[in-house]
C-alpha cells in the first residue's frame, strides 16, 4: 500500500485520509519529508543567478509538503489520541525535526539569498505588500534563529535545540501520564454530593472505561477543577485539589522537576549564545510586546490591584464560611457568595447548555449571523477518532470556506486543555484549501444521556471556535503566513473576541434552552450574570497573572542564574512573593511541574499573551457595541480586516486599520475590575 502522506489527499478539501493511515506510515513519511525538503532547499541554494524574490521565495514556500502533511496529522493525533506508539515516536522524532529545522534556518547559503533580497526590498517595486512581509519574516526568523553565528556556535546551537525538543516532549508525556495516574477514584456516590446527574454519569463512565468500580474524577489542565464549585464534602474537594497540584512533582518516572530545570538552563544558554540576556528577551523580540520590560510594565501594573481584589473576595468567602478558606474551598464558597450577592448559581445552569444546541444554535449560530457562513455535517467523511465530527463550512453564496472538525470529549489519550490545530493550511501558491480541528475536554456521559456543559465549558467552546474561524477565514498566498501563524501575543485576540457572543441576547435566546422542559433561560438570570461579571475577577486575574509572572520569572534568568536554581518550589514561592501573588488560597493557575503552556506548548516566555491580547479584545468588544453589535456589516469588517489577513501583515497594523487607532487599556481594566 502506498503511504498516504506521499501525495496530496483526493478527499474533499484535501482532508487527510484517516481511514488509510497506519502507524507505520508516520515515521516513513517524516524521514522522506525531511529528505525531500532538504533536497528542495539545496536546489534553491545551488542556483547561480543573482538572488531575487521570484527565484528564491516561491520555491522556498513550496518546499516540505510531505513533511507538512504528516506533521499536521501526527501532532494532532499525539495530542488528541495518543498511544504508546505515538509517544515513543514523538520522543524519537522530536530531536530529528529540531535538527531538520536548524538545517534550513541555519543554512548559510539560503540565508545569504534571503538577506540579499531583504536588503534590496526598497528597489523591488513589483512586489506586493504580502511578498515584502514574507521576505521580512524569513529574514528576521533566520537571523533570530542564529543564521549569523559562526560554525562552532551553530554546532552548539543545534545541540541545544535537539536537547530542548526531547525535553519538552518528555515534559508533555510525563504530564499526561501523571494526570491520568492522579485521577481521583471514589467508590461512594455520596462523595459526589452536589454534582448534577450528568456529571455523576460521566464520572461513572470514566471509571468503567478503566475497568474500575465506582466513580473517577479525571483532572483538567489548570490547578482548579470545575467540580470544586459544587462538591459539598470538603475532604473530597481537598483530595481533588491535592491531586491536581501534585502533578509532575511527586518523584518517580513522571516527575517533571528535573526536566523543567534543564529546559530553563538550556533556554538561558541558547539565549546567551544568540546574543540575548535571557530567553524572554529572545522570545519577545519577535512578538508585538518587543521586550520583557514591556511585558513586566503591564503585568506589574495589574498584579497589585488584582491581589488586593482577591483579598477582599477572600474576606467575603470567609465571612460566609465561618472559617479560613483554602484553595480547595474557594470555588465552592464563591458560588455561595455569588448566589447571596447576585442570586446566580452558574453550576445550576448546565441543563440550559446542552452541547448540541450550544454547537449548532450558539457557536455556529453566532458565526452565521455575523459572517453568513453555514455548517453541514459530513457523515460520509472519516475523522481520526469515532468521537470526532466533520462539518463543511460555506459562505452565504455557497462558495467553500473549509472543513471544521470537532473533538469534544475527554479521554485518557488526550492531553488536557482545549485547542485548535490546522490539518490543512490554506494558501493560493499551492492552491490548498483549509481544514481545522477544535479539541475540548468535556466529560462524556453514558450512552443515551445528554452532554450538558458548564458555564465555563461554553465559554471555552466559543473561545476555541474563535481560533477555528481565524484559521478558516485567513486567505493568504504563502504557507508560512497561513491561518493563525501570527505573533504569539496576538493569536489569542480573535478567540477572545468570539467569547462575547456567548451571552449576546440574540445568540443566547436561541441556544440556552432547558434540555427537558424547553424553557428558555430566564432573562433575569442572564442580567444577574452580567451584573456579576467582575465578581471573583480578583481571584481569576490573580491566578492567571501568577502563572504569567512565573513564566517570566523562569525565562528572565541569565545562564548563570538558571544554573543556580535547584529547588523548583522555593523558586516559585520567591517569584510569587516578589509580586505579591503568594496567597495560599489563590494558587497559580499552573505550577511549574504541570505548566504545559510554557514547558511543552510553545508559550515559553509568552503566557502573558492572553492578557496582552485581551487589551485588543476588550477594545474590540467596545467597538462592536458602539457599532450595532451582531450585524453582517460588522462581521464582514472584522473578517476582512483582521481574521482574513491571517499572518500576511503586521497584526497591529491590521488592528489599526480595523479600529482606526491603537487599542486602549481602559476597557480591559473595567472588565476585570482593575480600575482601582
């Protein structure tokens, strides 16, 4: 049988032929793909004609197609449906891919051609703005990657990159294994008092899937857990919190402390080799922030007010509880205070958030109202797992947009959190369409029972679909600029904007219908939710900022400072105390040993991106409100000027074109209750 990755798929939208893909195809395709791309790069650098855009960049952008096809499919599978095979292959292939990337980015002959074209840009009038931006991106990325280093420095750089690729892969695999091991097994249903029947059913099913009696509470990626807001027994809440915070740091085969310390040291050494004082300076050089000092200026401005608000919230909780409130108790008493102050119980809203209605009338419905797009389920197409659904997306005039895959449910083979991946990336150079996938981690109830989402899960659904829209709508010429290939501290902006439609009246009234009675959600309840939007924001902002500042603390260490750190918990404690976010009742959203974003997920020195992007998001929400809200005219403007450009221009320039000015921070401060 021919390896399905060796040719472009003939399925609609070039959907990968999942039914034909076998384990043995992956490594063969990786090896062939790397070999092919190096030959393609060599063909470019062997050219004897003077470098220009036409004889360099189209061929460069066309290279590596076999490698790209297998990488898109494999890394989605290794995250969403891993096996012993994928785990083992990923650990072996990661350093090879790092070496392959270096072979291209550090190629002296290729860099010379790119640099020559870059330095003559002002004389090349025939180039489009996208052509010019592509040249600028390649030049900057190759320069930052170390293309200017001498050969001995490049050799050490390659060693560092391969070691880091191995270590970050190991971190992720350790975390998945330890998260599964630490799931909380309960045998008495009374221990689940406070949960809805659907949640109990999901816990019973999770236990059955592992061959266990009773109930299994699987852990989510952040420190907190949705069940903590509902479980009435404090000892059960404490068990879940203890298990969550223990991940990756309890010794044994899955301990991540030594792994993360080595990652920090190697990143610091690499930054110094590349001419930067620390890893954060290296990373932010190619982000909209520009420097770790700019990041610190924002985070340090917000942290004291957030910590103060959290302490005030804690006083309210303890007054109601009648005793000191622990981290395990916070969510439970928060809901009690929310009910007392605002008469809102978000946990009780799950019957109004049935997953199918949320998907079709909420998530899809808002996109239809805003952009005119439609969604048709393609049951004739096969995905990578039986739970995954495939939808064809079309414009209002019937023209194709792409395919959207939804992988809703949690499973032991899926890493925690929620995310969006490309499976095929649109570009006109190679006439390629677009296929994207959203992964969430919603507990799956027993067969025949409805999937009822929590308030936060609905919010996450809208958020991740914002990423999907960004990927689906981007229309670019070159693969490098496709979809969500924008600066890390801008990529969260479109997804955060999409969250606003969750509670938008015209959207909410269509999907928030009680799954049994058919009654719409009470308008008074919705208003009380809106009235309580800044409630608990002290906690939410503090736990987020603690993680963002912890990420910065690790990555602003010099090579010497990084080498001196030996105690992860002591370093964390000192870093959080320094910024006043060391309240034991408000733990960081991610402790270092399970901080997958920064030690495995590509957000190293970039976890600040969420609140950095939220400045643009909050400012954009104000624009929508000022201009009539959910209208096709507004949707088309947002699509055409921001989502549709993908990575083909400077994102802040695109924002200024959309908004008519730079973003201001005041809407964010108001949203998060930080105006004090």
